[in-house]
């Protein structure tokens, strides 16, 4: 009897343990975003199964079922763009082409400017990498002498304009020119940098690094070291650098079993944070308020018009406050990743903008005064790299170029300059100013009757599209033709410096509308009753299945008919 009782008890304990593990796992699964990007392993698996295929010249111009007349207009538009580019940017494109076989990143960015089925027939002149050699105000000049308005902001570096940073570097270099590139010892001005950063971050200690990615790496390492826990939490769609530990899914071929990718703005995420005991830190990218649970979309993934963005300052602030409170309750390190947004959203960055205080803040980009740098600011108890009672137990972080004197000097000029009243006024007015500018631009786009709308967080934009189309990615080339320079990701992210004057912005607005009107006139936004985002994505899926499994082709009828022959009058009515 006793033996049977013990056996039953043992079995009950096993069942309860298994059920508890299943429940915990279920709660974690529910906290992940239901999209593929919320499931890193599945994201990698599916990515490996997507076949490459390409449209021939005919399908390139009418993969949406457009009539022959519209396809012809598109060909003429493409030829005009190619001709203008080859004439005005011949040296730039030739120089770019000469780098493709030697710099893999050039080849990558040129290939991924558009959805991959359209790569082959895209003119080389349209996808060439900008080669630039001068800046002035808010403009940048290529080697052909063309001046373009800067809409890419050097990936967030350019907060106050290129002239501002050039003067920071020039003035900073003068302060340390007697020392030169001495590495290891500190220049005395480092103390002022530390005090300034402590004031800006609201934290106790500073650690200098060589890039924003390295700063995030060290912040996570310190959080794990001091909490004794293994896992970090990042939110679905958020970017924190390219290192394996924070880039699960596509682009990272390494398994990341110590990373939880959870849904942004989701109560189930808060439940997981409250109940798990293995979470060392939560990484926050303040920019995710613009597109929660979604990547910053590049034009390479723009196969339909489903790109969405929406920023609710109050709602996202409340969400971050909730995460902050749970982290405080559970002794989870709350890390604000300000590498991209630091010193842009406010003087004290996203902490001021969203009204909270982090445990650790990482900076980079703009903080360097124009030079590369990474910085970690944190509480005393989180920044120490060794244990007094365990001399071999350390959290090592050093680097040859940490605290480089030229970087420190440029940073010093930057930090002292933005304290001045004229820059504080810019900070105070920036949010309202850029909201109004985007409103004005959207009004102009609506008046022009083009299917384009801007959504912004401060001076950072996402371009969205209001009508179904397979060709929205073409807008980047029309914008470039009007002297507006985007980053290689195209229209997914626009970043503008805060020194844009009203006259400068008026020029951007006029050129933006002109580019959209030209694209419309060339037929890229042709519409029909059967053309919906659903049918576009379904046709893309069929194209992929046919490429992956050729035998299925006869069973997978196209949702669109290529180059329908119709009278010109019917096309115009539509």
C-alpha cells in the first residue's frame, strides 16, 4: 500500500512538473508576436525556404496585371530615369560599380534596394551607391557635382546638421593635437565628458566604447553579470545592432537560445516579465513607438501597400512606464538603447521624451561629435566589472580605441555646445515643428492626389502608401531624380536634421510632391477593381511556390493576367 502510495505521489509530482513547464512555455509563446518576426527560429527556417526567382522584362512592368498601355508608360518612365541618372551621375555610378567586387556591402545594398524578383531588369544607374565628397547645410554633394537634400541623416548621426559636426570635429581636434593618437592614457577633458554624460543620463558611471553595437553588447553583459541571470528580452521588430545576441531571425544564422523576442505593447509580455526568474534585462529601442512589433521597413520588402506606422506619444509612454515598473519590481535591468535616437528627441533623449529613468542607457552616433563612438551610462551597482571577494570573477570590456582623444575632444565640444540656449530652444520646439511640417506635406500630397502619406515620430519618418501597388519601391528613384537623397533602405525610414529651415523644408516638400506626381504620371500606381493588397500578396506567394515547386505551376493559376490589351480610353477612365 505504501509502495503504491509513493508511486502515485511520484507520478503526480512528475505530471504536475510537466504541466507547470507546459504552462510556463505557453505563457511565453503567448507573449510573442504572432508574426514570423516574433518567432526567431521559424523566421530563419522560412527564410531558407524562400526561392529566388525573377520576372522577365515583360512581367517586370506589369506584374500587377496592368494593361499594355500602362506597361509602356512605365517603360518610358524607367528609361527617362535611367537616362537622366546616366547623364547627371555618370561618375558616381561608374565609381559605385568599381567597388561592387571589392566591397561586399556595396553589392548587398545595391541588390536589396528593391524586392528581389525585380533586381535583374533594374537599371544599374538607378541602384548605384552615392559617392559624396562635400556637405553644406542640409545638402550633400556627389562626385558629379549634384547637390541633394539629405533625407537619411547619416543613420541618425546628423542631428544638428553637417556644418555643426564639422565644426565640432575641427574645434575638438585643436584641443588634443599636441597629444595626437595616444591610446590607453586619458586626455584630461574626459572628466568633463563624464560629468556631462552623468547629467544627461541621470546615472552614476560611464563606460566608453567604439560603436553603438559594442555599447549594447557591454550593457547586456553587465546586466547578466550583476543579476546572475541568463536571458535578455527584446521587443519584436526592434533593432539593437548587428551582433548575434540581439538579432534573432533573418540576418543571424546563429541560434540565440538566451533571447526572448516578445510582443511590444502587450499585457502578456508584462506577465512573462513578472513571472520568469531567468530574465537579466529588457532592451528598449525608443523608435519602436513609430511601428510597434514591426521592422523598420526597407523597400526590398515592399511587395504591397501594407506598410503601416502610427505614433501615439501618450500610449507608448504609458507602455514604457509599465515595463519600467515591472523591471523595478523584479530586479530586471531596464536598458534604454539610445544609439539611434540619443540627443535627437530631447536634450536628455528618450528618457526625457517618454518621461522615465533607465538603469542603463547606451549612446552612439551623434554623441561622437561626428566620429564613431559608443557609450554606456549606468548605476554604480551595475557598472562595476569585478567582485571584491572573487578576484577571478570579472566582466571584461576593453578596446584599443576606447576613449580615443580625437573622439573625446569632438564629443566634448558637442556636449558643451548643445547646453547653450540656442540649442535648448531647438529641442523645445522640435516636436511641434516637425509634426506641423509633416502635416503640411501630407496636405500637399493629398491635394496632388497621390497615394502617399507620411507618419512621423519627431524628425523621423516612415513613408506609407494608401493604394494597393506592387511598385511603391519605385518612389525612391523618383525622389532621387528630384535631388532628395535617401538611405539604401529607401522610403522605409527618413531622418532629417534639426537645422532644416522653413525654406529648406519647403524645397523638400515641393520636390517630394513633384516626384510623386511624376511616378503617378508614369503609371506605377495604376489601379483596377481586382488589385488589392490581398491579391498582390497571394500572387507573390504563388510565384514563390512555382519557383520552389515547378510541378505545381499548372495548378496555380495567376491572380493577374500579364499585360492585358485594352483600349487607351478604358485605361484612362480607370
